[in-house]
């Protein structure tokens, strides 16, 4: 799987958002239920060569909604986009490796924990709360977050979790999007700090990946937050394949 396929998926996935908008060579995925920049962001079409006017129009689409102009994309699939964005004042937030798993590389770890599929509202709320803790509060727990997890599962994706040892709540979990462009993205995988090192992350990763392969995805990809996470993913068959760039424009007037 190459960067173009990852970018084709990103475009298709943002078009699923409740209030998606196309501006020039970009697709912006807006969700009126939240102002989170991690939910509301844009991505370029593969091979896009945006003009300064198109970039300005994209910025305006975010500003008129009171949102931070922000993009996530695989730069190799649209090589001139990063230069156009930086000329408009966008700054790099992060560069993450993405890893890919195929049915031929998937390795399911020995069953050391029980992975479940949520069904009740309480399950989705517990998963959202666990992920908020796992990410240090960067993504606060909310009713909207739990609802998004339910929508992911009900729209062709998958959500899986491991309960706390007492049989309540959630020790760790994650979700995977519905397939698009032959692939699917596994995102938001996290384990509460007190329950790390017990195989929860690897078990949930394998369960989600297996579920999407059963639904017809030819590959599943995810982003690695660092060496420790990459080791977990490598144990289930994910291999490094490229990078994704995150940029945003925090200053209203452009460069500042």
C-alpha cells in the first residue's frame, strides 16, 4: 500500500463527516457536534496543487465556523501541498509514521485477555472515558465522544475493548473506521496507565484488524506515536510504510 492509497482513504473518510465541505483541491471534514481540531480538519486530494486563493478559501471555511485551520495528510501523495500551506503561514504540529498490516502479515497474539464488542451505551461511555485517560486528557471524555464511537461501529467500522478486572468499565480499547479505497484506519487505541504491559493493546489491535479483514478490507493502517507503540503494533503484523504530516494555522492573520 502506497501513500496515494492512504490519501484516497483520508479523502473518502472525511467525506463521511456530518458537514463535509470541498474547497478547491481539499476536503474538509466538519462535525458540528464538537470544535475539536482532532475531529475537524482537512486533507488534500491526491496530487493536488492548490493555489494561494484555494488555500485562503480553505482557511476561511474553518474561520467562519470558529475552528482552527488544520490538515492531516500523507505528503508523498501531494508533494506541493506542504509548500503552499507553509507559504500561507501553516506550521508543522507533528510528523508521524504510519504502519500497514495485511492479511498475510497479521499475527494474532495468544489469548491473554478477553476482547469484547460494545453494545450498551454504558460500554461506549466507558471506552471513551478510558481513552481520555490513556491520552492524558488530550481528548476529554464526553457524550459526543461516546456517540462517535457508536456511529463508527454502526456505520461499518469496529470498536473493541477489554473490561477492567472487576468486570466493569474499560481497561483499554480502540476503534477502526469502515473501509474505503480498499483500506481502513485503526485509530484511538489506548490503555489506562494502570493496566499497561498486560497485552491489552496488542489484543485489541489484532481484534480490530481481524474484524476489518473479515469485512473485506485488503489492509489496515495506523499511526505510531513512538517506539513503544510501534513495538506493540509490530507484534501484530504492522510494518512501517510512510509518514503523515499534521499542520495548522493558529494565528488569524497568517504568519505570526
